[in-house]
C-alpha cells in the first residue's frame, strides 16, 4: 500500500554559494623557550646534528597547567580583533587538535564557552598536522552554504605532552602553540579550492605508540598487581606509551615527493600561477622538506617562504596559522596578498589551498 506525502510545499533553505575569505588571524607562542642544548640533555645528540637534520634551533613548550584550550583562546582574541567582530557574531568554532586532554568532550565547545559564545556549533577536527587546512575548508564550506557568516578556526596542539623526550628520532622536532583564523563571507573569492586527501595505507608512519584500548588494558592489569612489560612500545609506563612514534625516513620521502604535486594542484585550481603568489606557507615539519618543495614547485626566488620551524619546531595544526600571523605582523608579506598554504602529517592526511591574506 502506497502513501502520499503529507507535505507538498517547498522547503526554505539557507542562502548558499557565497564567497569566503580569511578576515583575521592570530597566534600564540608559549613563554618557555627550549633550546637544542636543553634537548641534548635528554637525548644523545648535538645542536649541529639537530639543525642539520631538521632546521630546528629552538621550540616553545606550554606551561605545566596550560592546556590546548588556554592557548587557543590566546590566539583567538587577536584573530577576532583583526576580523573586526566579537565572539557573539560567530556562527561556529572548528578546532583542529590531536592533543586535547579528553577524547570527549571536544575542545571546541570549551573554547566557545570561554569566548562568551556558548551555544553555537563547535567541534574538533582530528587531522593532525593537516588539521588547520582541513578546518579552513570546512569553515569555508559552512559560510558558502549559508549556515554561518563567521567561523572561528583554531589550530592548537601541545606536542610536548605527546613526545617521548628520550626518543632520539623525535624528541627534538615538536613544540607547542596555537594559531587562529576567522573565515567570513566575502563579495569576492578569498579562499581557493581545497586539494585534500589521505593515505590510510601509511597510517602507522606517525602514530601513538599504543592505542588507548591497549594502554587502558595494561594499566588495569598493572593496578591489579600484574607487572606489565611496556618495552614493545618503546616505553616504561602508560604515560610514555601514549606518546608519538614516527618513521622519519618514510614520512620525509612521502612529504618531499607527494606534497609538491598537491600544492601545485591547489595553485592550478585557484586559477593562478606561482608567479602570482605573495607567500608560501607550508606546514613546519622539517626545513629540508620545505626547501625541497620550494625547488619542486619552481617558486620565484623572491617569494617569502615560512621557515618558522627554526624557532617553533613542529606545532602540528598550529604551524600554518602561526607562520601566517608572524609573516603579516612582521611585514614579510602584504595584507591582501595571495598565499599558498599546505598541511600534511599523521593519517597520512594532507590539504592545500590558496588564500588571500587578511
């Protein structure tokens, strides 16, 4: 037996297909500076080796009681100010992070609450070092679709807590920080098409040493009086078993040979050429990766390239917005100029887009 539909009227939809832009950016770098000399008290290495291997000279570590939410708020304030809006004008908060202290609830609702914007949609994106560029695309689509006029995007990570400080292969790479951007509606295009994707076959190239399920199981048995061997995780206890492990060479090769074509696609889909760019802002993973991408993209010799890794280390989802904020603040790039940004990392996930700087 068939039934006729009860409603025959037309649905009302939100206004869509608007243009978008980044209207403001902000950044926060924790006070504590950790030099290579200090790192070398944890691992058998030298300042020269670390610089040659990664380009890192120093990095910032959050204070003991400083959370990813705290850092996000410090970055969000200047972003809202530059955008010329207040928190009550936000339509959503999207937070890119993989180091929030809780699997649930997410960090974004807490950010919205503490900004004074409680009640708006707020959620986290767990795409690691690609998270900020993922979130920019999501926020842009939200504004284009008409579900928000302004969306706050935050990339915030505290990788010092996710690092095994005795792992010679990764202890020197990571740092802490937060960067933020406001994505707003625009009369003209300000965010180009996003080229993004993931390679699940390489999921274990950058990962937590043990899953939370494995850690919980072993911890419970340890509390029950059963001694546990954590050595297969390169760790001595549950805390260090939750830190990151990285296959450095395979990640390096993947980034060098696979990410330049993604960046080129973003340039092509934006309808411009490399000569039109005013800045290249790649994820701050490794100085050698950045230099290799510049060479493969055949970028003009005079184009400003973000190399913030020297003083921030790899801050995961925070690295691209942190570099963007600094380059604008220091006058290295022009307001209103075109910038190619790309994030890539664990997943393995990646995303790139050309944006007009606020």
